[in-house]
């Protein structure tokens, strides 16, 4: 082989090695770009829902809704970092109280995605029974549900959800308001508190009275009395039968709503 041929081979080999090096660099760069793109996709897929989630919480708080949250870090992120990160990652919602700002069906639907909810308070709201059922079906960790003064929610529905969700504590008061607190008594329901200037007080009921009947319906417990009152509306006129010092007494009474209005 001539000297020129040897030089040509050496140049060709050098050129091939150079091409191979550039090919490796481009291949590594492509892999790096692909990994970066994948990381960005993962980051956006996590960050965007979290941003929307926090914006939703912030919007409710701006309206006066009381939202209880805690911050947590996913297990997969702890495994990657090897420790508990110091920054706030996910705002976990534990409870929500709509008392300052009445809930709607749309509000209940919007919080149904918060499967970590443990308590919900709804007062004086125009909500449907279907919206409540949807909320319960999507929130398996819910432990307490307060429904007060919601005219579309009836005692029969409350009995239904108590039977379907026995571990759920349901505090229910209908739209109509009498203004007493009572306890069990062998002869009915014994009154131990009367709200001043409310229907029971205006009707003449007193602490120590034993309610035996409400509008001709026999009373056996305070819980039953609450359920029966829930069937009435503000402005309804009823007769309450009591035992006072073993004497039977009857008191006409006009129910109001929880704000003291007749309608």
C-alpha cells in the first residue's frame, strides 16, 4: 500500500470517528431533550391541577366560606428527594363550612372532587337532595354533615342517608324553628333549654315541661321531635301538648325560621 493510500485510509478513519462522536453527541442531546420534555409534561400535569385547585379554594375563601386545609407531600416525591421537602406541595381540604355564604348545587358539585373532605356544614341553602347524594358518593372520608334550615332537605331524606352511611354523623335541623333543646324522658321529651323570645318561649313553654305531642303527633324523644318539626315550614301554626308538674297543658305556637321570620 502506497503512502498516499495509507494517508487516505487514516483520513477516512478519522472522519468516521468524528462522525461517530457527533452522532453520539446528537443522540445524547436528543435523549436529554426528550427527558427534559417528559419532565416538563409531568411537572405541568401536576402543577396545573394544583394551581386550579388552590384557585378554587381561594375563590371560596374570598366569598367568606370557611375552608380547612393542610399541606402534604406525595409519597413518590418523598422517595425521590429522600426526605420531607420544605416547600408546600399539595393543599389537602379537610372541611368546609358554607354558613357565611350559602351553598348552591353548583358549589356542592364543585367540591365533590375533594375526596379528602371530613366535614361539611350547609345552612339556609337552596340545595337539592340529589346534590347531597352526589357529594356523599364522592367523599368516602366524610365523617360529619351538618344541614340546617335547608327547605328542600326533608327528614325522610335524612333517614335515608343515615341508613346508607351509618358511620356518617348527620346533624339536621329543618327550616322551621321552635327554639328548645330537650332530652329523653319516659313520657316524651323533657325541655332543658328555651331560646328567649323565640316561638317556644312566646308560646309559654318552660324548662322542665315534658313534650308529649306536637300537632297531635306523639313524641317519644327529642330526635323524633326535631324530625317532625322538619316537616313544617316557618309560619305554620301548631299545638304542643306537654306535661307540667303532672298536669296536661296545650300551647298554640307559630313556628318561625332560624332567623325569627315567619317566611
